[in-house]
C-alpha cells in the first residue's frame, strides 16, 4: 500500500513538474514570439519609413526634373531672340506690332524678365540653397520681386491687349499679369513681416503663374501632335496652362497647410 | 514697402491705360485685324489628284470645226497637264518648337512628271 502510494505521489510530482516545465516552455516561446514580433514590427516600421522617404524623393524628382528641364529649354530657346533678328515666326506673325517701338521694347523686357524669373525660381525652391546659403535665396528673391513687379508684370499687361485669340484670351493674359503682380507683392509683404509660411504660399502662387509660360508650351506641342489646328490649340493650351497651374498650386498649398483658408492671409 | 507697391501700381496702371489707348488705335487698321488670321492650307483630303483628262480650249475649237467639216474625224486625244501633288510631312517636334510661335506642318509641292507628260493632240483621220 505504502509503495503504491509512493508511486502515485511520484507520478503526481512528475506530472506537476512536467506541467511546470511545459508552462515555462510555452511562456518562453510566447516571450520569444513576442520579441520576434516586436523586432519584425520594428523592421517593418523602418522599412516603411525608408519606403515613404524614397517615394517622397521620387515624387519630388518626378516633379522637379521635368520642370527644370523644360524651364531650361525655354530659357535656351529665348536666348536667340536677343540677337534682335526679326526672323522668328513669333515676330514675323506680329510684324505690325513690332513696328511700334514701345511694343518692341516691352517684348524684349518681358522675355528677359520671364526667363530670369523662371531661372531664379529654380534656385528659390531649393531646400539646399535655403538651408546652407540663405544669402543666395535672399538676393535672388529680391531680384525676382523687382523683376516681376517692375518689369515682367507691367510689360505683360501692356502686351496682353495685343495677344492672340479672342477677347477672353486677352482678358486671361491681363488676369495673369495682375495675379502675378499681386501674388509676388504679397510674397514680399509676408516675408518682410517674417511670416515664412504665408510667404511660401504666396510665392508658390507666383511661381505657378510664372510657370504658365512653360506648361503652355508643353500643352501646345501635345495638342499639335494630336492634330489640332493652330488657333484652337493655342487657346486651349492657354486656358489649361493657367487654370491647371493655379489648381495645382492650390492643391499643393491645401495639402501642406493645416487650415487652407489661412493660406490667404497677407500679414 | 509702400514705395514698392506705389511704383508697381503706377507702372501697372500706366501699362493698362497706355495699352488700351494703343490697342484702340491699332485696332482700326485692317492689318491688325488680319494679323492673326491663319493662312489657308489645303488639307490632304481636299487636294484632288489630277486624274481627269484636261483638254485645251484651242483643241476643242479645232475639234468642233473638224466635226462640222468632216464627220469622219476621230475622237480627240486627251492631254494631261503635269500633276502637282502636295505632300504633307508627318508632324515632327524639335526642341525649337518649344515656343509660343505657331506650329505648322510643312507642305511640299512635288511635280509628278513621270505620270503625266504633256502630249500633243493627235487627230486621226479616216480615209
């Protein structure tokens, strides 16, 4: 009897010890799994971060690469105009207007101002320049503002009266000149009041207006290849470039600013 | 700051007023109203190939006279003029077309002499 009791005791002890070992093993496994999970989640987070960063980088490149290429192409194509030769189809078409000395000088001032603004804008939006060499940003910004307010916008406004197309296209050119002037002025005003956020927003709007020259040419070529006749192609490209650029700028501002309506603040 | 705005505003106002005055002056000239008119270019579908025979007026007169005099005169021979074919080049874009200037395709006129050489009218008489 005693022996049998002893055996029973031993078996229960062994069972208990087995259970203990098992529970400890399971607990250990759980801990291991948890730590592994934690590690994996950590790894996933870091991968997600790098993925997000690379997506951001590539999307920025996707925007800035064509923008800078087309901007430089526009400037490259503008340079021959400074030979002051009348043998350009743009000038030949408007030969009557180019007999007027005022229009003639306004044209050359305007293309100089436009090319200059597009070139400086490429520098202005560079984060590297802004962080490392602030002086460049400041000085090129001052020149940009001067060129827009006193050269680009007034000459553009004068030339808009003689623009190609109907009264609507001329009105659109006038609107562009006035909008360019106002946005640039607000950009200056806000930075003088040290409101950097509002300055960024207004300068984005100003740059969107300056870039209509570039986007117009892109649409113009696309519609030409699609087989549109010249006048309708010209008008459509003009409207799409202006409205499209404005909408794109507003979309970017909306995405970046916490309260969109405050982006219209000028102080 | 105010000076900037003042100078800029004066320039803008001056540009708009002078632009309007200048525009109303130049608007009256016929050259200005026709300045942006597109040159009429025949589309490739509209260009007719010269397949129909062309008979010169002199030959018709001669034929009529012959017909009156002699009923045995044979039919007039057809005289073809050299065919001018307009070939529209396919639309190509170069870096130079990245401008506000009008983009137009080039039309090349090719004289197709091989197909239709001018022939002399031959009048056959039946004896």
